[in-house]
């Protein structure tokens, strides 16, 4: 009798050609189908494998757990402006009260007053603080922000992200991930 294993629980860590993850936040992972497709298209090298196999009528293959790209991709110097990256910059805390749940992002200068959706005008806020501030200035509602809205560097996001490692890290990935070793005091 063979044991049924969910292949969805077997993502592959994707490394650049220099053996660094393409991304830490979110961690660069491919589903098992994408990693096997990249192997057959000869776009990646298999670095490590799970003890799980996939079968076709003519082939049996171990599922990759770590792959490295054959061609180097130059990393971006500036992170993309996304909701996740704003939260990461602000360490997943409301910049008004410090709460870490029910997070939204708030325009420091409200959009209705000409504020733009930019790194320099958006901060993380919990829903109650965001509703309290509404479309007013901080001064009008007597609120202050704990941190300043700014465009972070990739390095700053990586440093913040080390405090929030993924829930799942396979042992074959550990030689390529540095959550503990590089934490700044």
C-alpha cells in the first residue's frame, strides 16, 4: 500500500544564479508544478529534492525542494509599493496605536485633500484608527504617528522581514536563508 502525499505541501525555494533567494518577503517559492516545468525547460538547476516522487507514463522524478536559476536576475534596488511592503516597512503595527490586527493603510494627507498613494504619504493603521482619522489631518483629530512614511530600501525591508519568518521552512532551505544570523541589534 502506498501513502498518499499532498504535493501542494512541497513548494520549491527559488534561488537566483548566485544561490540567494530571489525574494525574502515574500519568500520566493514555486509550486511543485512550476518547479518541474522549469526543470524540463532547462531554466533551473535542481539543488535539493524532497523524498516525494511525481510520475508520468514514462518518467518518475523526485520533486525539487530547492532550485537555482541558470540565468542571473539583477535584484531591484527599490521595493515595489504594495500593501504587504507598507505593512512590512511599518513592522505590521498600526502607526497610531501600535495594534497589530485588522490592518489597513492610511493616507497621512487624505486623498480627498490631494494626498497621493505613495511611500511618503501612506502608513499602516488599524481599522479603528483609520476610521477615527477619516479624511482629516492628524492635527485636526489630535493623533500622532509613531513612525514616518518613507520609501524603504530593499535592505530595510529584509531587516524588518527577519522578524517575521514564514510559518513553514523546509530543512533543505536553511543553508540559503538568513533570518537569525544577520539580525541587527
